[in-house]
C-alpha cells in the first residue's frame, strides 16, 4: 500500500512554485510619482510640499486658515495665480506647462512651495 503523504507534499510544492511572481521585474520598475488633486493651506504652510501635478490639471486649493492666501508663481510674469482665497474658502489653479516652479503667497511672502508639473 502506498502512503498518500509523499504525493500530497509533491502537489503542495508544485502549487506553491506556480504562485511566485517575478520579484526582479517588480523591484526594478520605478515608482510612479502620484499627482495630487488638492493643495491644502494650514498654519501658513502649503501641504503637500513639494507637490507633483499633471499639466492641464485643475488643482483645488483648500484654505484652512482664517487669513486670505494666494498660490502665485514667483517671477515677473507668473504663469499661474490662484488670486485671493479668503480664509476658510476654496480656490483652484491650473498648471499648464511641464516643469518645476516655485510659488508663494502674495499676502505672506514667507509662505513658499514648489510644484513639479508632469505630462
């Protein structure tokens, strides 16, 4: 009489061998930068910072502070500006061209952030 245990062990080993993935492929793939859809202003800080967004994407801006704020590109002729977002209000801005940009609050120039705009 044959003992069923060796057959069961062989079947279990074969089943487990087929379950493994290609770990080298998964480990070598770069992690995609996740784009945000909201920039929050709280305690006179932009969150998250730095931030990554997609070109042409409209981004919500949630001002949790009581004070008004803006999200304005640094430079002489800004390519984006949220205009005034009153305290406890929401606004938005659209980043149109890929690149990395610095921005600030026109009311509180020490508030600064960086955005990377991807394709």
